[in-house]
C-alpha cells in the first residue's frame, strides 16, 4: 500500500482546482517532485453520468511522471462514490482520496466538499461505500469544521471511526477559508485523537506550509505527523519540494516547459488559453520588471504571443 511505502515525513502537492492538472504536475515534477501527487477534484456524479463521464475521465488522466498519484473525488451520493472508485486502480492510481473540505460555494451548494461536514452520517456512508468497492487505500481530506473551530472535536472522529488509510486536515474551517493563519496549536490534540481512534491512519497536515524546510521544522516539533501537504506555497516557489532555489533563468525555463506541455496537450484535447494565464504569476515574480512583464502576458491570446513577450 502506498501509504506504507512512502517514508515519513512525506510531502504532497495539494489538490487545487484549475491548478494541479496533468500539465502542471509535470512542471512540478521537473522542478522537484513531491513524494505524492493528488489530482484535481473529480465529481463522482459526473462519472456516473453517461454525459459527464468523458469529462471525468479526462480529469483523471495521468502522466508517466505522476506516479505515485492519488485520485481525489468529491460528491454526495454514496452509490456514485462506489461506482467511480471501481475503475481507479485500472487507470494507474495508487489510492483514492475523498474531498470533504473544498470551500467552493458551487461545490458546497450541491452538498459536496466541505458541506459534507454538515452531514456526517452521509459522509461516513460515502467513505464506507468507497472502501467497499476498491482494493485501493481510501483516504480523506477535510477541514476542522464548517463555521466553528471546535467542530473538529465531533467531526474528525466521524472519519477516524471509519479507519481511513490517511487523513489530511486543513487546519482551518470552511468559513475561515485562507483568511486566518492555520491553527497549528491544535496539532497535538488532533494527533492524540488519531492515536486513540485509528492509530494506523496516516495523519497529514495542510495549511500555510511554505516549503520542504518549513515542513521539516514542523516535523521536528510534531514527529507523530506522517506527512505535510503544500498548496499555495507552490505559487510562491515551484521548487518548494526541494532545497533548490530557482533563479530567474530557471523560472523562465520552467515557464517555457509549461508552454510546451500545453501546446502538446492542445493537439489532442479541447483547451482554453485563458486559464493558462493564472500560472504566469508563479514564474514571473520577485524580480525587477516582473509586474510589467506579467501585465503584458495577461494581454496575450495564445502561447505564440506569450513566447514573443517573454523571449523576443
């Protein structure tokens, strides 16, 4: 099982909608890969629908550099979780993770993501249905609660009592989003909760972790944590999973590589150029003239135009 194979403290690239797609994961792998990748979120109801299945499968595409990788899925229908997880092993995944923490209002409106915190019985049923329908290890990613921090005292035991292979806790509530510092002060109590209820479950901490060095600092303070998940830190430093400090030339090389991958992917997939612009701030940042260069990039309409701005 993948969770037994990777050595602690392991590092994971957090699943981020519109970010951690099959293209960007290859960029991160080139810069310095984490121990484990997660996919973007895939809606189990989309896979269960004949109309939405093609899109779901496209979101579950993986590259050779992805392995090992976990498929992250979300929804609220237990039978859809069961139907979706049955195919994941054949697609090359090492595990499946249930997203019970996404704060997106559109996801929450459907009852999925962090809204599952408000329906603990349904969450437990979805988790059990996933476990019953796959030989892959099933894990969960969630938040402390919906509106109040203290909700974790009742919410996390609901999940731990189902003995997930791993539990990732983003140390904020849904209401807090990322507007306040992560509640690291709760780590000792969460460790004790895991140890008491499901000691075999790997415990992963998420929230405000900047890079590998920061994760190792936290691990030294809390050695019972198994792993750390980095999300927004990759926007500030795509080399965050390594000890390497990228130069401006390195970052421009990564951006060029990203554009190459996008163009290759676009040959066989229907893609839009506009979402690609969201990535430019990762590479064009913290050097003289970066703001002006980004502004010019945001006015482009194709990779060809972007390359002219960057390299002509």
